[in-house]
């Protein structure tokens, strides 16, 4: 599903990633951990083809993101559901409209939209919030809307950048449970986080970054190195 | 580029939404486009009319070749044949001294009186009235006539033709410069407006692209907005131009009938359609400039 080969990324001389090699298989649930500035977001952006590596090769869904032509990028992104740290919701549109937007953009028919959007909203526990604007929703609810939007086009891969970053403990758990449920239904899930408690409790695969280097890759791993 | 019909519905909705949202900015852009296209239309009409006036003056220019006193009739016939033989000459007519005096009398409107006051004699010379196939050849033909036997003096609207031709040349040059400058202004303003709209919608664009929108999907509403802005500007310019020009033309026809103004509906229609096309074209260029920059990232 995702392959990084010796990937290095520098932003005008600032090193964000250095020689990262890794592979994520279809159906996996992966935590990407590391202190702030370790390069987690950079990695996710490269999966999403928002950035390209300075050196190395990246394959996502069997396609090289480097050799990919500009007009092919949208079609890669339609296979990936991205959940951004700042939610990236449209403030002047309701929860329903925000989710429907993702379907309109790829040319889905009104009938398809009418059928699919309530489905996803219900799955995310937002049935009663469809007509509300982001400002009327709590942080956790906004995050659910963002996840619903990421899921609405049935991606094969879901990528979330610090999805629990701004949420209280209980809400964070709710969100993580949602993402686990999505993974159980077959979607590959990659989560960048520094929520130590969650990572330590779930014992999923953990990939740790430090100053741009991959320092650990463990199945059933913990947030910190077991010493 | 290929678009599904249901996508078009979205595009039109988005365009209207953004036109509503940025009301005053759009108003400013369409207004400036209208002013630019109006001045452009005025410039074009000025050029058309100078050309029109020049060509009617040109066709009026004739050469008068006055003959020496006492040239015999067979010499006159020979001279007539000689003038006719010049390839650039379109028409020759002989005006005898009697005919000249009669027409002079008619101009003064007192038949017989002039002849009387001249004491029965006629001081006017016989003359040939010569017209050329092309007004630019007037000088050359006039020079040839001067050298012919029996010809005394040659007169024509010396300099008038040259000056008018020169004037239309400069009119065209100035008109073209003004037109190009104004077109650039309009493009700049539309591009700025579209950039403002895009800035207002930057979050939306980022989200669109992150959920897999193609470039054309992002581009169309802005392109359409540009087309509407340019087109609306053109329509306003055409309306104002039409009313002011028809008013001017009828005023001129009433008060200054000797100034011939072009008033050909077909020419005006062509001009207005060109202005509309220009407005739409400016809109497209303007929005593509801004959209291109945004989509590069
Ligand atoms: N667009 C950018 N321009 C310059 N430097 C950047 C940019 N994005 C990230 N960086 C730098 O790259 C490093 C890794 O950043 P990031 O991937 O955001 O880390 P994380 O998400 O783990 O906090 C940091 O030093 C950051 O300052
Ligand atoms: Mg980050």
C-alpha cells in the first residue's frame, strides 16, 4: 500500500526526513509517533503527494508519486482519505454539506450523494448534527465530520494527522475507536500522533521518528522504547 | 476538460455564489472593463469615421486644368484624348468658359447681371475637370497635366489628401496603442478580481484539491466568473456606446450635414460583437492568469 525507499526531504536546507525506508501493507493499522518536528506531517504529506521527496522513491497504491503526472494526482487522492489536524472544514457549510462536498468534487450524482452522506454521518454518530455549522459543533464532533468526509468516497487508505491533538481524553478515545472500526472494515489506517496513552494501550504497529530519522518500527509497539 | 453535466450545475452554482459574495469587487472589475471597452469602442469608431471622412473627401478631389486663352477647338479635342490616355485618369470633362460663367452666375443667383457688369466679356478660361482612379495619384496626374501644351494652370486640393491620409495613419497608430494599453488594464483588473475571489475561497480550493478535485474542476467557476465579468463589462460598454453614438450621429446629421459619419448597422453590429468577444476574451485571459498561479502549488 505504502512504500518509502530511502526517502529524504529538505525544505530549503531544513532537514525534515532523512533516509526513511518503510512499508505498510493493505489493511494495517499504524501509529506514527515522535516529538514535534520529527517529520510526521512531512511523511503524511508525501503519502498524499502534497510534497515530493528531495531524494528517494515513494509508492502509494502501487504508483510512484514522483513519476506521477500532475493531472494524475487527483486520482491518487481519491483513493486516500486525509484527516487534517486543523480539520479543514468549510465554516459556511453545514456538516452535511461539508461531507457532500467531497463527493460533488469527484463528480458523484445527487442521488449517490443523498444516499451515501447520511450513511457516513450515521456511522460517525453525527446523525443529529447534519444541519449544524462547524462553529456549532464541539472539537470532537468537528473531527468526526472531517473523518466522515475522508471516508465518504470509500478510500482504501485513511491518513490522519494528530486526530486527537486538540481533544480531551474521552473524546480522543472515541475518535480512535472510530478509526479502529474503520480499519476493521478493511481500510488501511495511518495515524500520526503523540498521544502516548492511546498508543501504549492499543499495542498496534508503531513507527517512531526522531529528527527525521526512522528510529523504531515495532509490531505491537509502545510509544516509547521499552527499556 | 471533459465535464459531466451534473458538474456543470455545481460550477454555475459556485460562480453565482462567488459573484454574490464579492459583490463590490466584481462590480469594480466589470465597471473597469466596461470603461476600457467603451474607450476602445470610441477609439475604433473614431478611426472608422476618420477613414470614412477621409475617403469621402478623397473621392471629392478633382483636378482643374485651366487652358491658355485662344486654344483652338481641334487642339482641345487632341488635349482631351491625351488626358484620357493617362492610365490613372478615370474621367475627363470639358468645361467651356461659357459654362463656367453660367455656373458662377447660378451660384450668385442673379442671372445676366454678372455678364452685364463684366461688360459682355468673359475673363474665365476654358478648363478640363479630371478625376483619378485613386486619390493618391492626384499629384502625379496634376504634374503631367502641367506639362501638356495649351495648359495654363493646374489646381487641385493640394495637401488636403496627403494631410488626411497622414491623419488617418496617426489615428490608427494612436488608436492601436490606446487599445492595447486599455486591454492590458482590463486584463490586469480582471486577474486581480479573480485573485481576490480565489483568496476568499483559498480554504475551499485547498480542500477541493485534497479530496481529489481535478484542476479543471477548480478552474471552471473562476473561468466562468471571468467570462461573466468581461462579458458584463462589454454589454454595458456596448449599450452606452450604442446610445451615445446614435445620438451623436443624428445630432451631427442635423447640424453639420457636410460631415459624413459612418452609420452602417452591419458595421456597428460587427463592432459590438467584436467588443463582446474582446470582453469575454479579456475575462478568460485575466482569470487564467490568476488560476494558473494558484494551481501551480
Ligand atoms: N513547509 C515547510 N517549510 C520549511 N520547513 C518545514 C516545512 N514543513 C515542515 N518543516 C520543517 O520540517 C521539520 C519536520 O516538520 P513536520 O513534518 O511538520 O514535523 P511533525 O509533524 O512531526 O511535528 C520541522 O523542522 C519543520 O520545521
Ligand atoms: Mg505535524
